[in-house]
């Protein structure tokens, strides 16, 4: 099989990734757009356990921005776990448990999905989510996609039309069932707050996150992604899911206008991200028209917000002028990734921006699982 048929989008991968918890771990750089996390919910105050349920029948209320702390040096531990014989394969994931994890209450769980040709611990190192987890008291699971024959470490997800050997109808890969099994296993060993089970992803991992929002909405309450779009045609979430998508206008792997990117390794015709967001605008019962804001700190950053939506959700689109496909605000995982996707945009921290959004959008008690 030709290499061009194996992968669709190359992201920050390759040799030279630092291990999380070392002095080389990426703490991130850049800022968070002011509009992110400061959205309007409907009929519920999600941070109050036992509060009123969400839905379009209640009065609009401002969703309070969670007190997000910047990343610190990770002091916890990462352990590898196996889920045997899923689709005839043994599947693996890594779980980061902060040393500072509170013991007196359930904590959020973030499922962080690597990009195409990446792998779990690569994204762990590149994203810096461990440092945010240490500072903010949440668990992070880093699942591994299925392997690519010609790239032993490279992994891909079945997000539908993408990617590579994991794509739909190629090897019967059920990554939705895999992620559900990961959540089950983590919940069996840790005290997880089921109103705060989130997904994040980059590129192919972002595409997979959108699929989870469609097909695992009873478990995943909000997603935050960079450089993604829907890879499936049928999307009917069982519950409203808050959605944040970050996209660079100069992304040549998954273009912000859709289509096949000049730097992609496939002819996949990607759905425009705006079409994807409008799918969730409809599913979440949001206003059909967005409000637009230009960030006061960085004029490159424009945020479109659809709110208020059902169950205190929101849909937000962060568009970054001049940014490419690389994970923003974090150094490239290797010199090779820099050549493939460009130098990461320095003015916005994708990891911190995503966590800020997710932390502000738990599922209101009584409105879901």
C-alpha cells in the first residue's frame, strides 16, 4: 500500500518527543481568547449540583467561566492500560493521574485524541494537557488509534471518511466503542464526575471527537478540538454537546473552507468546518445566527459564538488568521513535524483555550446521564 493511501493528515509527530513530566514538557504559550468560556447557557446553572435542569424553557443565564489555572510541572504518573480483544484487537491507552488530584470529590475526565500518524504519548507530550490537569485537578486519558503498517508508531482513528486504514469500511474499526470502553475502565478505577467527561483532539483526533459528539453524547458532554470537521453524514446526538473548534486560516492540511488540502497526503474532500458547526448548532438548539468578536489582545483571533443553546451548551468557532495545522502555542514535537505542518502559531494556546471552554460547560444535573 502506498504511503499516500495510509495517512491523510500529518501532524506534530515523529522522533524527538519529550516525555511528560520532564523539564522539557511543553507548558504552552500564547493566550486564550476572551470570548471563550464566557458564553450564555439556558435555564440552568451547571456548576451547582442539584440545580435546575437545562433546556430551552428556562430563562437565559450566564455560564460562569471556571477558574482555570495555567499549566504547572506535572508531578503525577502516567500508566499504560489495555482493553483486550476489542474488534479482535488489543487496544491501549495511557492515563495521567495528577499528584494533586483531590480525594474528596469526583473529578473531570478528558479523553485526548492524537492526530493522524500520532500516538497517545506523543500527544501527551505535545499538548501539555498533563500540566493543565495537575493545576486544575482532572484526569487525562490518551488512547492510541490503530497502527499504520509502514509507520510502526503512527496511529489513526476511524472518524468516518478519515483516516487511513482505520477509515470506515476498511478494517471494521469501532473507535466509538473503544472510547466508551476507555471511559468505562477509567470510571471503574477512579472517581469520575460524569457531568464533566470531555473529549479533545487534533486533526484526525478532532474528526474523531466530532464523531464521539454525534454517537457518544450520553457520555461525552463537551468537546474542544483544533483543525477538525465531521467525517460522517449521520449525526443525531442523544443529548446536547458543547462544541469548540479552533482553526487556522492558513491550514493546508484540512482547509478552513473544506476540500482537499495542498499539504495533505490524500484526496479526501473534507467538509467545511462551518458546516460541521452548523450541524451542532441545530442539534443543540442554538440561535441560527452567531455573534462575532475580535479578540482585544490578538486581532488575528476571531470568535464566532452560537448561544444560548439547550442544556447550557454553546458552539464556538475560533478562527486564527495566518495559523497553520500545527497545534497552536506548543512547540513542534520534532523537526520533521515542523517541516510537514509548519511552525505552530505562538499567539494562542490551543490546550489552555480548549480546557477553558470545557471547564465552563459541564452537563447540568438532571439533563443527561
